[in-house]
């Protein structure tokens, strides 16, 4: 993601009321922000609503954004995190299984689907049991496939620190999954 | 952190990016790389479809256009005078004590302390750091303007009431422009309440102030419709759920405010 110095110019133009400039920022960063929101909420329409809120808040907060080596995508990411906090406060997460039933899975595929849902649930549960920074580095580096450099900017850490964090997070996740697998076998 | 851990972390990083294919077993990192691939396959979100991207952009653009249509409301436009006011208020407070600021809370348009009351409101807006905070304050201030109109009309101060009514459409502009997407219901209810109060005021408004009152009524009604339309902005509704969502979101069609009171005989 090439962010400097063009982002700073776009932000300055958007701040001066240039809608095209803000549109360019939107085109550039909608995908990573939308995908980040998508892994944090269960429903696609929630991700859309939240993405709208993120970009609207970002537009309204352009005056508060100062470049200073902090890329615009990292600014958007912080806005997205705040929006998610508000979202969770208002609406507790719903269970995947309930959603699957609601969607009306075809009867003949139900067993397979339930097994798949159970595996997904275990994986999500294992990730949710990790420390927050472990969860975040897995989301950004593994699920969103963001480059280490971008992840480092967004998480405000050095690239080396992100690499070590990812290694520890993946090792911890593997341990948790192995343990839950052994627990299930011993039952 | 040991140098061994750092080198394993570096290797995992390259392997996950696929820049070092085929070396998974060499450092015992194969299990972690497989796990990463499994996670990506199962949990990675899809890239947004072009439709989604365009739909959200349209919604953002509409909201931004609404903000730009009311330039007076922009933080930048209120910032400088409000800082000047903040300074003035600080001087006032140091000179006359906090009593003046407190007393100004009950001031009505035309009162000596009314300027202080409005100045304090601008300062509160400047000190708000979030869009939700701005919106909540503007809602609160809009209700205050309505209360002031009602109080002035109750006291027969029609000159002041007329001026307040003339300013009222701008109050609705601010309210609509800064409203949050998740507050459509409360905004529509608020504006419906404003319409009810203005209709009550209309019953005793003298002829000279009627034009200002009618403009205020029209703006409140249009504002309510704008907010309602915002709720109806195209939203991704899965096939088969349209009727259910439409009904649950909107509820039964409401009788226009004012009309409802007459039908029910008032209170």
C-alpha cells in the first residue's frame, strides 16, 4: 500500500472540500477497512453500516488528522476500532449457529454444515481466548493478509515486533486448538 | 526474546507471505504455516463486491453532501468564533464569577444573558471530540430552542418569539446534518415532537408572527421527512426478508403530528 506522500495531499484537498480527493481515499482504503470490519461482525449488512460510519466519521475528523508519519490507513483503522467498540456496546454478538439456522440450511447438507460450523466455532473461540494483541495480529496479518509494514503502522509497532507477535500468537493459537482437540478425544 | 525466537518469527513471517515457499519443515514451522492457511481458508473475509463498494460510497456521499449543504455547521466554521467566545467567557467568569454562566442557562432570546448561554453552547460543541458527541449536543440545543419559543409565546413576548422562530429553520438544518445513522428513529420522533409543540404555539400566535411560524413548521416537517428518507436509503436486504424488515423497522404508518392530537381530542 503506497501511502505517502500522496495520501497527505489527498487529505489536504479533502479537508479543503474537494470531494474527488475524499473519493480517492475511499477507493483506496474501502477494501481493507471493510474486510477488517467483516471479520469483526457476524452480518454483512452490519459491516456495510459500520463502513459507512467509519468513512463518514473520518470525513468529519479530517481536521484532526495530522500526517506526522502516521498513515491515513492507520487513522482509518483507529476510527474503525472505535466504531466497533460502539457497535459492540449497543449490540452483543450473536451466535453463528443461530444464524445458520436462520439462514435455512438445506436438510441434506445439514450434518456437513453443522460439522463445519462447529469447526469454525472452535477456531473462533480459540482466537477469542487469546490476548487482544494476539487476536489483532492474526486478523491483520493472516485473515486480511496485510503486509507486515502496514500491520506495523496500524498497530503502532515496529515490523520486528509485529513478526514476533505473530509468531507467538500463532504458537499460542495452535496450543489452544491442540488442547481442545485432546479434550474432545478424552471425553 | 531470544535470537532463536526472532529468527523463527522472521521465517514464519516470510512463509505466511509465501515469499519463502518450500521451507516450512526446515525450522519446524510447518504446523504454524498450515494453521495460517487453514485460518485464511475458513475465516478470511471476501473482498467487497463492487456493488457493496458503490452502495456504501453512495450512502457516505449523501451524508457528506448533507454536511456540506449546511456549511455553518462545519466544525471549522464554528471553531474560531467559539474559541474567541471561550476566551470571553473565561474573562466573564473571572470577572463576575460562575454565577453569570449559571444564570444564563435560564435566559431567553432578548435577555441580557442569552448571548452567554449561546456562547457556552458553542464552547461545548468545540470541546466535543466525537461525531456522536456533536450530534447529541446539537439535539439538546435544538430542544432548547424549541423550549425557548414555547416559553416566549407563553409570556406573550412575541417580538422575541418571532426572532426565535425566524432562526428555527437553521436549528433543523443543523439537527438533520449532524444526525447519526443509528439515531434515525429518535430524530424522527424528536422532530415530530417539535411539530406538535409548534402547532400548539400556532394556536395563539398573532398574525405578525404567523409567517415565521409557518416557515418553522414547514422546516420541521421537511426535516422529519429528510430523516425518514435517510432510514429508507437502499440497504442490502437479503431476498425474502424485505417485507419483514420493512415492517419491523418502520412500524405502522403514522398520522401526521398535530392531526393525531386533534383526532384524539388533545389533552
